[in-house]
């Protein structure tokens, strides 16, 4: 007996309403972008400077007490939040204190951190500061730049690679799907106000990689079928290719999700945001490789004459002897 | 057909074997770590029976490289410091003044009297009383410039000299500034390294980042503040003649002098000469010690030139006070009692034992050429790191088990082959991480977990393809062959694109992001290897033995 996620032979029509799906994706992208513009991201200190202190104490966290201790110091915007994790011991109560970057200070002032620690210790003698992180505004500005650069470079590199390996229509389809995935991920982070830090950029780039992985597998089959069925309409070829690879698409998504969900539940709160971004990305990425990347391909049309593969042999791995 | 040359088979198993062997030390992490520590101590010349026993905990013929744990897993402090390279310009310009004075003085007849004017700290402004002969003065000062050797700046000199009505303005040239910045950062890096080595923490990372930054990571240290106390101090020690003592910082010190506060006496200020008699650069040794009253102090010794200058000065100035200045604060200003010929002495002040020990370390390691400003600091407690490792282990284990079971249920025997490949894959990732001495961070663990999920992708592609080919092809051997052949381009394309993003992440990311890029990138390499070669070899070996008429994938 074998576990089968999808029947052996499927013939779903993925493109009966492809304009609707494309429209829906466009609307979702607009909503995500709107949310980003209106609500903005909840940036971590990596991107806006400041200090976060992670505290641990054996008594339950009372945010009011923390606030009363810190407010007299006059440090401006201070955010205090309790952290929950199923992995914590019963007497392990964790809170995060975030202090904004102090005005006109390029570097970090040790006195600020010390004064907060002393103030908290005076109300909660057993409190421990398990991690203290400070980023000056100068560095955080640069981190934003490199992060944006990383995402743009990654997408650009991929665009060129797929263009070389396939055709420009494929490259464009793949890149629109990527932008779709990145935008929707940013959108959900701004909508749920989850902390957006450097690790999330790594997650975004992985999503880019994963989503591409999926898209490329479908495209590879499309290319193969284009050579095989020279007369078949493009829509049918796309449908056939997606159906043929559907089993693999779902298998891979399920194994990846399985691994990520284990990490989400058991991996601790420090990387939960990061893992959440990836889970979301896997789901969105799987969706987009069918309903965005392939739909764009259908919209743009492709070169149908693949009869002279010699033009592209330099780009093929056909002669790789495995 | 299904054919594998013998040498390929041997090579594949050999690579897997090497991977497993390299990964092996990580399963006995603490034991190997202790053994490695003990070995390095023994190598440095010391040995005790305990050390020998510790070293013997791990056999010497086995590989002993371990995956470094990042600060987020092990705890420690991380600092990003910016070297204030412009600090150096000021002292460079000050040092030029006597030279310029000496070259202009003999020409007083043509250019008139010369006088130093107040100016920006990185420039010298000299007024001459006969501005009509400015050209001659500029020519003389330009004569002092030295050519600098650099790749781009050949033919340029180290200073620029221009006239501004009756003033001569001397500044460092842009090329010299660049060269000076580079030297300053290199020196600062060296000093920081020496200071941290003096304190003796294990495996610190001290790297230059960009043009003027230094990244310092020290595992196991309690807090970034502690680290800053050691490396943040400039520790520029100077011995200077005292002109006077007062109680205000705002008095006019007079040209060539400056007013400095006392280190431990509130409200006491000393007027001292700007030019030092001897500096900390001329020290050869500094040790914590105690003065005759049993209070903590630091004893020091000068090198030959320093000793001579110090000796001459003490001989000529018996009865005058003499300031010992550390980073623009006067530690003490004792009166010279007698001629001190030997070039050694003792610094007393209100030190604690710890302060005197630290000061001795700083003086021994040398002064930083310029100040450091800290742009980023992170302290991660060891408990948090331990919790993260624990959570990471459990999550990886569960993820791993889940994927193994799922693959077996989906593909049966072939799933089992894929699972063997997956286990080898993880071992090889750890093996390679150990080999290249990479650092495992928390996002790095996530990268491995993601690899677990995605590594099966290549096998899934192949198996699905074999299933398809079984429907049409003639016989199982042909189907397997075709399955591998046709899945190859999709596997390579998919993995190369992901690899591109991993490379970009590695190139421009830093810290934890880089750790993630490394595990993701290595994971892709090993997973393509295991999927294309290892599972295939397993299938071929099974096929050769059984010769099944039909197969079920």
C-alpha cells in the first residue's frame, strides 16, 4: 500500500478561470502593498536601531510593573511584551523590552542599558538578562540597504538564469511569481505586525528559492511537452504539465511543510517568526507557481518552434552523464 | 542501461564514508572539545597527567574538527566597532609643526616671523608676517612632503600645502588619508587582537569589516560591556611636564599646553605640555604590582630610547612635577625626587587590583591608534543558547522522523533508499561544516531543517518520473534509467536557482543570515549528490541482486 496525495492520473483544469486567478493574485498583491504602506512593518532593532533586552524571571510577567520601572528613565518609546513558548519551564517567564534608538546617538550608550537593567532589578530581584542586543542607527540604515539589495539581486540573478535556460516569457512569469510571493509575505508581516528583522530577509530569500524551485520544475515539464506535442494549444500543454507534476509538487510541499511545522512548534520562540515566514512562503510559492507563473506564461504566449534544439544546446544539461 | 563503473561506485561510497567520518566528532561534542583544548595546551609546551587524560578522550587518528557554534547557540558577546580614523590626522599634523618651524625659521629675513594659528584639528595654520613672500614659504613647506606609495596614488605626496592671504594651511592629502586610514584600521585590529589574546578567551573572531570597522565576537564572555572595557579604551599613555595645577578646565593654558582633568580627584585640573616626554609606545613591559604601601599599582619598563629620554628628563628636572597621562586624564603627577636611570618605574593611583591588572594588559598590548565607536553590540546568555540548541535538536529530530516516515509510506522500498540518502546527506552537511570550520547558528539549524524537507525533492522528482515511465517504457530497468535521465534537468535547474540565492545571501549577509546561507548552500550540494548518485547506486545495487521483473515505486 502506498500513500498517495493525489490520484495517479489527474486532469484538473487549472486554467478554466485563469484570468480570475491572476486578477485575484493582483488584488492580493495590492492589498499586501497597501497594508505595507498604511500599517508599515514592525521593524526589529536590526532595521531601526535601538536595544532589545530579553529578560527571564521566575515570577509571572506583569507588563505594568516593568513599564512603571522603566518609564521614569525617560527613554522615549519602550515596548514591553511577554514571550510564550510551549518549551518553557513552568517557572520560566520571559519578556522582551525594546527601547528605541536614543536621539543623536550614533553609537550605543552603555549607560542606557545599565540604567534599564538596574531599574528592572530593583523591582524584580531575581530577573536575569539572557540577551541584550543594541544596534546603532548608522548600522541599521545600512542593514536596510543591504537587505533590499539582497532581495533585488536575488530576483535579478534568477531572472537572468531562467532567461538563459528557457525563454524570456518563462523568466518574466517566474519573476512575477517571485514578486508576488515576496509582496504577500511582507503583507502578512505588516498585517499581523510580526517583528520584521534580518532573519526574515533570509526567510524571504529562501522563499524566493523555494518558489522558484517549484516554478522551474513546472516550466521544465512545459518545455518538454512543448517539444513533444507541437500542435497542442498552449493552455492544454500547461494543464497537462501541471497535472503531470502535481504529485511531485504536493509531495515536496508536504515534506517541506512537515519539517517546517516541526520547527515552528518545537524550535523555540527565537526563530518562530522566521519559520512562520517560510511556512507562509511555501504555501504561497506552491500556489504562485501554478496560478501566477504559468498563468503569465499563458498570457504572454511562448515560442512554439522548439524543433531546432541546437540553438539552446549550450544551455542544456542533456549531455551531463550522471 | 543501469550501469555503474566500479571506480564510480568506490568513489561514491568513499565520499559518503569521508562525510560520515568528518561528521563523527560532532556526536561527541563536549568530549572532542575538551580533548582538542587539552591538545592545544600540550602543544604550547605544558603538560600534566590530567591534560594527557583529557587529550586521550578522543583518539588522535580520527578527525577532530567540530562545527563552531555561533554566539546565538553558545552565548557570548558580539561587537561592531568603527575606528575613528580621523583621530590620527590630528596627531599627524601636530607632529609636523616642529618640522615646519625648523624649515621656515632660517628664512625669517624673507618671510618674516612665523606663528601658529588656531585651526581645525586636522590642519595646521601658520601665519607669516611678510605675506608678499608667500610663494617662498609655500615652496619650503612643500619641500617637507614625502611621496607616498600606493596603487592608485603614485606620484602624489602626503601633504597638501596652500596659501590663504597671510596664512599657510597644511593638511594631509586625500591619498595619504586613505593610506593612513588603512594603516590605522590594521593597527587597531592588531591591538584589539592582542588585548583579547592577553585576556585569554577561547576562539574569538576578530575581523575587519568594510573600510573602517572591526567585528569582534567572543564566545563565553558574560557581557558586551565587559568586552568593551577591555577593547574600548585607547590606552594612550604619556609622560608630560606639568606647567601648573588649577581647579578649572576653562583657564587659558597657553600655546603648546593643554588642561587635563585628574582621573580620580574631582575638580582638579593640570596644565601640561602637549608634547610628551615619553609615550606608551616606548614601553616594553607592564605588570600589575603593589607600591611600598601595599596598594595596587602598575610597574613598567621602557625600551632603550625611552629609558634614555626618561633618564635625561628626570636628571634635568629634579623637584618638578611630572604628569602620567592616560587617555587625556592625569593618573597622577608625582614630583621627580631623583634621577631615574634604569628606565623602569611604577604608576600609582587609586586603583583596584582588577583595574591595575587591566591597565597592565592594555599597556602591554599597546595603545589603539584611534578611538573606537561601537555601532552594534549583542550579548547572548549561555542559558538562552543552550535552550535554543535543545529546541533545535528536538525540532530537527521530529522533522527528520516525519519526513522519513512519510517518504517510506509514499514510495516503499524506494522511499527507504531515499531515506538512507537523506541520513547520509545530513551527516555530510555536518561533515562539511566541520571541515570548513563554518559556524552553526540558529537560522543555520533552520537551514538544515529546510534541507531535510527539500532534499527529498530531487528523489521525489525522480521517483515520480520513474512511475510515469513505468506506464510506457519497456521494463523496469529502462524506466529507472529514463526516470533519472529526464528528471535531471529539472533537478539541476531547481537547485541551481536556489543555490544562486544562497550565494547572494552569503555574499552580502552577515552573522546569522550568513550561517543560514552556508547550511542551505551546503545542503543543496549534498542533496543533489545524494539524490543523483547515492540513491541511484542503491537502486542499481538492489536491482542487480534481485533482477525484478516488475517494480513498484
